[in-house]
């Protein structure tokens, strides 16, 4: 028996923050997770709804982004969510600015690498994107009708895998002027969600048991729309 029954637990939340630099947007994705039983595999898997997307204007200071994220993680229905912050390019000093947020969120600095093996929170980009692809293909990820959904959809369409002549997999936008900021923010959140909390074999306790949510409806509507945005 579970210490916490996944079928009856309230959703929890995972945030992915892709910190941009001068020519790149900073983007945020908020995932809501509920547990569902795959009876064939005898495991509970996390199912996700994209509940919030945000892309800051180019040139927004890291100080302002920290303030915005710090305020966001204190707003219901978020309660002590996981917060994955991409420190690639910007460095640990920028991520350290989010330390005060640890009072309200579980901070996880992520370093995206060009390699093939995951080492702690040093994650190959192909691993992030592969996780996102699996969730989409298995229909464990739904996107709420957010204003930014069209931007995310376009980024997903433009995103591709390029196999170099050296047979090393790299990922890039279809054209240089296209951005992949929301895709990476979502992929970071999805990867962390899969690392911390799933899948669960029957009899295992739920890690990071979901907290109370203020939604008055199911997180996953029967029509697959994944409900409304909440911010």
C-alpha cells in the first residue's frame, strides 16, 4: 500500500526556467503533475499539464526575473514546488541570486551539456529533449490553452535533431532567428519531474508527495485540454 495513494493525491508542480542572455529570451514553464496507474506495467506514472508559460522581454535584468519568480512560487496553487534553473551560459553566480527562493521552492540548478551521459544535474540536451518527446508521444503531457501556447507550438515544430557528420547528436533551431526558449524551459521541467518522483512500482511510497491544490476541477479534462491556466 502507498503511504499516499497516487489516485487520490492532489497535484504538485514543477517549474523549469531557461535563463537567456543578451540575444535570448528567458522563459518559464510550470507543469502540474498527477499520478495515474498503468495497470499493464503495474506502475504509476506522472501525467502533466502545462499550466503556465512566460517569456520575458529581451534585456530584462536577472534581478527582475528573480523578483518575478520569487513572487510566483509563493502564489497558490504552488506550494513548495520544484524549481529547475538552467545555469548553462549564465553561470552559478546568477543562479545563486535565486537562493532566497529556497524558502518557498526546492531549487535545482541544471547544467546542460553537449555530451551523452547524465551526471547528477549535468544533463545532455538530447536527454532533455528526449524526455519531452516521450511525454508527448505517450500523451502524458497536455498543454492548457495559454496565450503563449502558439509560440510554444511553433518552437516545437521548428525544433529538430541534427546528426552531424561525426555522428554526434546536436539540437538546434530550424533557422537561426527562431528561438527555443519555451521548449527548453518545458524540457527542463519535464526532465526534473521524471527524475524526482516517477515511475512508481506498486508498493513504493510516493516521493515528494503532492501538496494541496486550489483547483476546483480535474487537472486533466476528459477532452484532453488539460484545463485552464491559473495565473
